[in-house]
C-alpha cells in the first residue's frame, strides 16, 4: 500500500475521537492487513494461501518479516529471503512491506542488564551506524526504499537484548542514531515504527519514546494475555490499547498492530471480534496477526472458533456460506 500524505494525516487522527472498546458490534476492518506466516521465501509463498482462505474482497496487502538478530551481518540484510520479499512487494503498488529490525546482535541472548546498558551506550555513541547504513543500501538496492522498519520492537519488556529498561536515555539516543543513519542513505523513504508490547511490562513504554522527529508510526504488539483478562480490560489497562491510541493521536502519528493473536486465553473468539472491531473503529495504518500456534487462525488448527470469527470479521463468512452448496 502506498500512502499519500493526506492518507497518513487521516490515519494519524484515527484516535482523535472517543476511544471505545470496538467489540460491541460486527465491524469489518478497512485498510491494509496481513499475517506473519514465515520470514523466508516459504512465508512469501504462503501469503497466497492466506488470501484464498480469507476470500475475495479481503486480499492481504502487508508482508512481514524479521531480520535475524544473531550477528551484525544478518542485521545488515540477511541474504536469501529479502530478495523474495522485495519481489512480492514490487509486484503490486498497493502492497506494504514491514520489516522488524533488531538494534543489537545476540538479540535473544539473555544478556545481563550491565551488558545491555554498555551496548546501548555504544550504539548511542555511533559505534553501529555503519551496520544500519548497510541495511539501508541493501533495501534501496532491492527496490524497497519505502519499507516500514519496526526498530527495536517490544523494548518495554525483557525478552530482547534491545530492551529499553537498563538505560532509557541511551536507548532513545541510540534509536535516533539508527534513524539518522538510515535516513542518510540516498533514495530512502523509510517509515520508522516504535512498537512496544501492550501494557506496562518491565518499564512504561512511554519512557522509551524517542521523540516525534524520529518516529513515523506508533505500533503495539497486543496478544490475548494474561490469562483471565477480558478484551475490555486490555483496552482500559494502563499503557493498554486505549492509551496507545491516545498517545499516538497526541503525537500526530498513525497507529499500527504488527503482532496480535491468541495466547493465554486459548481459543477465544471474543478477543478476535474485539480486535477486529478495534481496527474498524481506529483504522490503523496496518494490522498483521501472528499466524502460528498458539496465536494463529489460519495456520493453527487449535483455534477453530476464533478462526471462524476472524473469517467472518474480515468480511468473508456469511457471503461465502450462502454461496456454498
């Protein structure tokens, strides 16, 4: 999907009105959607299967991938699958490619806070600028200079080495260095997405926000957890869905939902209907469900009721049933 400035302004105001739960009525989300169905070439090819399953009139237009965060050479643009994503994106002008970019190597290395703090400070000092310039050149060379880059996602938690908690000041300064390095590459039109996980987690995600100059989209990863929490509670909790929409509107940014899906509450169609209603009300730039077990609705057979709710909510359900023999 190619968004004009006017489209971005509309999306940025999606939260300007009253913030509601979005789950009280059937509503079909508009705009770009997709699913995470794999990061390599197999994932690219599975998008066609997802499209057939969802049905006519609801074609997935968002492709999502994650750069491996094991070593810097892969963060610079891991060979072997970015080419296929680039071909998929270039095949249609209305498609959107979204790429998660780790801020540090050993992304899931369970490093100590002291090590993370030192690495963040090195990054803030410019030690890793060259790696991100290399990534920018690679994406431009592949013909996808308008990629949405989800840098340092879920920074408010403890899962990733690029977590914010050990030193929020250094984290924000490092984010600014990364964005500046990528923007310095000729020909880029990247959009930079700040995406915490829903809720407070280890630190308030607002403490990690690097500033409007360095952010184009404010996302949120929002899974159905913890156990026993209703969708209405997920909306209203501190640093939850409603807070996210209000924060984005206050900063003049569109919202997005790069990761969402089932989790601690099992096969929960009420959650699926709640999320789809939320999207219909607040019109994110895009939304992509995580489609593997236990989160998914197409690629995971463990969630049949949620799968039916997703297909109906995305616009296929009733019309398809009436046309089937």
